[in-house]
């Protein structure tokens, strides 16, 4: 059985399935397992455009128990200008996308504000040169907002440390292999809600 994960970047495709699988399957009864199958879109505009046709296509497969769409909160421009609070933007965005295909097996979540917040929840996975440059008091990575979101922060620190650019497809995927999901859940409420929702679907 599988959960299909719609995502918009290479970090998610390469890093998230094993990262999420290790946590979900530890919570399931012996003998039951669920795999995460990523489906990559060319950014959030394509995901939004195609979600109404792609969701029923995947839910029509007999081994698919749910479809999850995961987007970065930083980037999409479909939010109303008067909604600026992160939690309210997430709720509005979820309803906006769920209206495109109303099925209880279709779920929408946002990484606040980018999936790199989950990496920053466990800074010990980063090279020492980068760790030494991190802002002090970084206990709640999801508060790193859209002014300089987590991926942009890492890119700036990589350049400042003389290590070139932060590469999502190589650095990001490598970091996800080292992360402890429970530590990320403790530091990132939106990620905790996302994984709780995944587990409910996996147990269905």
C-alpha cells in the first residue's frame, strides 16, 4: 500500500520518502507497511493547475490509500494579500486546493516556510562551518519567515563560509538522510501536524 506525495522540488522527491517511511512504519503494527511515492511537479503553479486531474488519477489506483500535496508556504502567490499570518495562510491554502478535488483521501499541507526548516530543526547534521554561522536561539525553525526563508538562509551561510551555494538536490537530500523525524516533530508544529495526518491515513 502507498501514499502518493505531490511535491514541487528535488529535495522533497529525493529526501522525503525514506525520511517519512522510517517514522511512519515504526508506528504501524507488525506486518503492515506503507510506502511514500513522490510525484514531482514543475513548481507550485503546475501542482495547482494539475491537482484536479492528478488526484483522482492516483486515487483510482487500488494500492493508493491517500494523496498528499506538500508545498512550501514561501513562494505561492495565490494567497489573499490580507492574510499574512502563517497558520492562517496554511488553512486558507489547504481549503483552496481541497476545493479542486473534494475527497477525504486528499490532504494538503504546507512546509513553513520551506522544507529546509526541518533540516534546521536538527542543526548537528550541518557542516560545522555552517552551524557556527546559524542565528542564535534557533529553536523554532518554522518562525524563519518569508523575508529570508530557511533555504535562502542556508544558501547565504554556505556562501559566507566559502562553500559555494546550498544545493537542494545534493545537500538537502543528504541532510534528510541524517534527520531524526522525532526531533523535527518536537521543533516544528506544522511538520508534526503533517506527519500525524500521514499516520492517520496509513492506519486507515
